[in-house]
C-alpha cells in the first residue's frame, strides 16, 4: 500500500492518473497521453488483483475458480442498491438472480 501511495502521489504516472480522473479533456489539452494513462491504471489494478489472489490462496491453502463468485455478486448487489432509488425493485431483482 505504501508503494501504491508513492506511485500515485510522487510520480509522473500518478500525477497523470489524478489529472485524467479529474478532467479527461483538460488533461489531454495539457499533453497527457490519455490512452497510456488508462493502460497504466489498468496494469496497476491488475497487479493488485493478482497479488490479492495470491494472498487469498496462501490464506486458504488452495485456489479454486468459484472463490470470486460470491464476492462479485455481493459487490454488484451493493452497487445496484446504491444506484437505484427504488430499492425494493432492485432487491427483488437480486433475489431472483
């Protein structure tokens, strides 16, 4: 986490990531390569996800594909409940999912 904080707050890549996240058009006008920045962000996120998968595998002493399914469903349920103003309809949809 300290390395991630260092990258985001102290490097040019991190500065570009923060600029693109605030205003994509303004960052492009300032000469930041948007596609390269998005690729760097995706690479950092993928590396962190891979590290998290290794840690889960070490914790449970095994790795199985279904480990992520329940977490994914729970996160989708939470995000849909937050976005929808009509929570009863959203909850009913997720009950049948």
